[in-house]
C-alpha cells in the first residue's frame, strides 16, 4: 500500500467480488468503507504497509489483514476513536469505523508493527462461532499461485488439519499440494498412517510435497508426515517442537510414524512451511495467545517470512482459550 491508487484497486476488487455473490449495495458499501479505511491508515501512517485480502466463497466472507513494520500505536483504544487514525478526508473516520462495521475485528500493535484483522459478512448472516484455528498462505514473489496448501476439518471436539508444501513453487508445486489436500478432504479423520499413505499414492504423478498431518482430540495431539513442514506447541510456560520423518510424500516415504503428545489446555499448535524461518522465538507468539488464531498466523508469517518461497502458517487452539 504505497498510495491512494492501491487503496482504490483493493476497494474495487472487494466490491466486485461480493456483488457477484449477491451482496446488497449497502453491504458492499460497508465493505468498501472498511477497505478504504484500512488502506488509508497504511498509506498515511505505516512503514512497508500491506493489505492481504482473502475471499471465502463458501462462507460469503471477506477477510482483510492490514500489516506494517511500525511505528505502532501507543494507545489502540484512543486510536479507535473516530478521526484519530486516518484524520479528516476519509469516508468513515478511521479505526473506529472499521471496528463498528466489521463482523469480526482483532488488532495487535507494537513498536515493530501492527496487525489488524477484519472479517466482513453480509447483513443477516448468523454470527460466526469462536474460531479455534486460522491460517495465512502467500505465494512466492513473482508467482500467481501458491505451492503450499492447508486444510482443517472439525467433527465435534475433534479437529484434523494438514499443511503441505509442494516442492519448489509455482503451478507444479500447487498441483502437488492440491493432490495432498484432496487426499485429506476424502477422509480427514482416517488414521494418520492411512492419510499419509493415501497422499503418497495420490502425489506420485506430481513432483511431491512435504506434508504435516495433525489430529487434536481430548487434549492430545497426534501427528505424522514427511519433509520440512514443522510444528510447535507453546503457551506461556510450555514450548515443544513437532518434527516428522525425512522424505517426500509422493516420491520417497518410509513407513509412516505417528507421534502423540499432550496439548496443554491454554496452548496452541503452530504448523508452518519452510517459507518462514524455523528459529523464531516463542516471544513472537506468547503475547498473542489470546488473539484470533488468524491474527497470530499472520503476525508470525509477516515477521518471519524468508521472502524467497511460498509461505504458510496454520494456528490451532485447544478451544475455549479466548477470554
């Protein structure tokens, strides 16, 4: 977000998308105001500001994430008052308007930067239930498709998740990840050994992928996979890495090994591809434990991205953690 033309491009893209879904002009107008306010804040106040947009047709939802590299807001509550953040000349008078118009809103600000998450849904849609998980995935520089993939399935209190990283980047890497996600979608709660082996067979006509499959059930984590997608479980007092076996799903894979470990009640699980650095510190995440999982994922990716490859972060909470 470098100038007003970028803000206009984002606003028009979002408006076209939701009008095609059948949103009313009024709801599309609400979304346009929010996009304009987020973008204007970035242009006027932020260093290296970006606006990430995810459209979710299945839920008729638009997810907006505004990120920057500083200088941060010393007082988020004061900045949420009308007119404080964007000043005069914007259509909705800043962060206060964003908070009022958003279906979901969360924000974290520190001197090294701010991450603001907004979800927009049409009027009359039921409020979303508290989200136990969130993910952010972006393509490598110069690519129009992402070679990483992720998916989540829930069944009662059980949760299954997968993150894949197709070898390389671009369309062929995306093809490999798509095959991995297809295996997961066919039977997300099959035994992990079966899931990984099914994915291995399904990827044999592709270049292959790294894969991390996770199951959360009754306070325990079970995981399996191969390659350099890694995981970590942490809270304010707990920090443990999750590593799978060597190999490449679809190319070379030994007998699948499943690992089980406890999931502390107030902890969260983080899975990520090698598009972000592996040596990030727990202090990157611990101050955000009470935040929306998507905001946590976005913040970690934004601060730790390598910038040479596709990058994905998936965050899963135990449930009932938000205060």
